[in-house]
């Protein structure tokens, strides 16, 4: 089968492509206090001991979702910084925003990065992460190889990893676009974006693990710019990632399945960096776009949703069909919060989840008291 992202590129003009399709403990009773109270009642009120022996434990509060803030731009990747703040990419304006997770107040952390090309639904700064106190941005779809799609574009920036050196200063540490052009995917891929679409990344070792959501592969990129392919997938699109030690958990969107509504059924897979053998952790997820560990080492997946309005490969899911899912130990998922509006990334701070949406919304989901997940 052809790559789902690429089939769309053959069927639709590039400007219609939107890539965003590219430790809470369990509640427990205080047994010592309960025994002390029971003994006290037995001494003073023996006749009432049966009627007052215990009370039913209260059910934990249901998860609640509240709108933390909005900004007038595409919302895409996110991370938690060393200062405990939420950092979110704003590719529309070539910025990284710093968001207070308590108040929603937003300031510009970095600017001057390549912006989303005119007429595109994505492109520019896709993701952000930190190594120590230094921030890095993942930039894609801004290089000159895309000018053939529209002569008026005049793109001339670099697709790759940018080190943030100051509020409006950066250094390019890896030119992934040039490497991708020189090292195309195997024959049979209908490549339209020759430089690839680098969708997400995480620090690992002396550099980063990077997902390419167009060439459908995983790259190892060092801080001195050396690039190596780790994994090559077929008709599946790697999207967001989470890490636990040497093990990576990855969301993967699949081909569009006929409906209605149409669904890009995908899965979450895991692979160890020592063996690079992906295994499925959970499946049957409508357009999984990110994955993250929450409280209690429980794994969560972010589903962008289903397609009824935008029913072509590579399109974003329809509005308000997304969901935050808990991954259960048996490989099934449970919906925690539904009706999310085109979510693109997920991060946890303590017991609270933060969901960034393509629409520029950031949602705060509280009262998450899940069971222990696959890593527990």
C-alpha cells in the first residue's frame, strides 16, 4: 500500500495537506486511623459498633476538562521545560510560547524561527524539547525543494533541528531535510516532500530520536548533525512519542478506512533502542497523534478522531471528535475525555494533562486517577 500521507499528496494540492493528521497513587484508606477509630467506638459505644463500623469509600472525582488558554495560531508540539512551564510551538508566527500551566498566561520564549508557508496547513516549527536548560526546535516543510509545488512560495530555510540560543537567536545543529533528500525511502513510496516531514522528536543519548511523518521512518540525530535511520515503516505514519528509559512508545496513524465515518485506524507501538523491534501496545485507535506517560506510569494516547467532513488521507480529523484515551494493561483503551477539537500534542505536569489543539486551544484535564498501565 502507498503511504497514507503520500497518497493524499497525489490526490490533493499540497496546500490542502495538514500534517496534524500528521504519579498519582491509587486511592487508599488509612487503615491505621480506621483501626484506632474502631477500637475507640468499641470501648465507648459497644452497642453501636455494628452500625458505625465503616463507611463506603468515596468515589474519586471524575476527570474535568477546562480551557486553559487560546492563542491566534496553529497549535502543534509541546513539552514541559526545566522550570515546570509548558512550552508550545506556534508555527504560524515562527515562535515558541511559554505557558503558565496554572494561569494560562502566555509569553514568547523564542521568535524568528521559520513560519508556516503561505497556503499550507502545517510546516514551520513542529515540535520543541529541552536538553538540560537548552531548548531545541524541530522545523520542517520550509526548504526550497517544496517550491516546485507553487512557484510563488520562494522557500529557502532549513528543515532540521534548531538550538535556541536566545529570544530571537538560534543555531542549526542538523540539516535533516538535506539528508532526507540524499537518502530517500525505499522504492514504492510516492514521495512528494523530498525533504520529509519531521513531525516530533525527543532527546536520547547524545542527540535525538526524530519521527518523519512523510517518509514514515525514525531517525537518530546527534548534536553534531550526524543522522542515521533507525526504523522504516510501510503504510503507517509515526506521530508523537514518549520515552521510558531505553524504551520508546510511539503513536502511529494508519491508512484511511472506509466508513462512515472514515477512520485512520492506528496503534501505539513500543520498541527498545537496543533491539529496535516494534511491538503493538494498543490498537484500534482513531488517528493516534501522541502518546505520553501520566501519573502512576499509566500510558495515555491522544486520538485526533474520525473523518466525515474531511474524508481524504492525510486530512486532520473532524472537529470535536478527538479524545484522551487511557491505555489499559490488556491493550485496550478507555476514553477519559472526549469531544476534543483536533488535538495535536499531550503533556503531563503532575496529575494534570495538557492537550494542545490545532485550533490554538490548550485544555487542562484534571482529576486523573488511572490504574497502572503497561509500564506499571
